[in-house]
């Protein structure tokens, strides 16, 4: 009887130790984020391990991969959606459904309309033959109609077209930066709670379009962390200027 008790005790102890070891083991948790009640996948959502503060973002297909341990809690956030929390119980893949808030569709429609308006104006310029996407005019245009060719080079309307093309280019690049460099992401990384302070930081340390083309999500998060650490050092110095770190 005593031998049986000892064996039972050792067995339970080994199971407990194994369970603790498994719980402390760092796992790679993968998952996909969907818009609730739809097959639509959500990109650029921020996935945070609340215990380790590890951050990742979902890709264009809504997928994510993050390091976590059993017992950790993952929080999924994105502007326009209700935050979701998921407990890590094992290394099984996760399916996350996010509930959109009312304001989301309004923001999306406004953004799409702006892009459509820019495209329509440029389409009109091109249809009139007064803009060639910034490229040199073809030689035959000088031969067949030199007056039209010189008007295209120096006329008032072509100049307006070139200025509008530059404006449209800047707007499209700004939209591309805004898509990834979001207030939700900055708040998650820096833990700032004041919207005014977040806005000030985001303007001072806004990445360029060229940077965003080269950076992956991890590099963007590291840039925000590095910029915020510098921001904390200089924000209370009246004589200090907020300098970019790239």
C-alpha cells in the first residue's frame, strides 16, 4: 500500500513539473483575424502579449505570429474595432473575430472617395493630352503639332496638371504611411494615453514614405520605441527641438 502511495506521489509530481515546464515554454502562436460575421480578414491589427509587451501586426491576409507562453493573454486592437483578449492555453492556431464600431465605415468611405477624386482629376488631364505622367513628350508630337507640344511644356494648364500630379503623389504617399503608422499602434508601443501627446509625437516622428517602403512591421515598431525613448529625454526641454532619428 505504501509503495503504491509513493508511486502515485511521484507520478503526480512528474505530471505537475511537466505541466509547469510546458506553461513556461515560449511558443509560437499563429492565428488569423476576421471581421465578425464576415469572411473579411483584418490587416494591420496590433497583437500584444500583455505579459511581455511583445507586439506584432497582422499581415495583409489577417495572419499573425507571436511568441507567447501558456497562461499569457493576447490583446488584439485596431482603430475602428472593439479590442479582443484571448488567453493562450496551448500552441493551437487562433481564430479571432473583431467587432467593427460604427465610425469605421465612415472613415473608409471618406478615404476611398479622396483617392477616387484624385484619380478622376488626373484621368481628365490625361484625356485632354496635357499630362504625360511626368515623362518627356514623344518626338512625333513636336513634328505633327509643334504649337501643341510647346503648350504642353510651358502652358498654364499643363503647369497646373504637373502641380496637381505632385499634390496627388504626396497625398497617396501620405495615405500609405497613415495606413501603417496609426495612433493605435503608437499607443500600444509607447503606452501614452493622452491623445494630444500622441498627436504631437506622431507629427514630430512621422516616418517618411521611403522608410515605410523598406521597413517591415518589426522595424516600424523598433523605430517607434527608439523615437519615444528620445522623446522622453527632450520633451520637457524648451530649448530642445524634436529631431527625427533617421
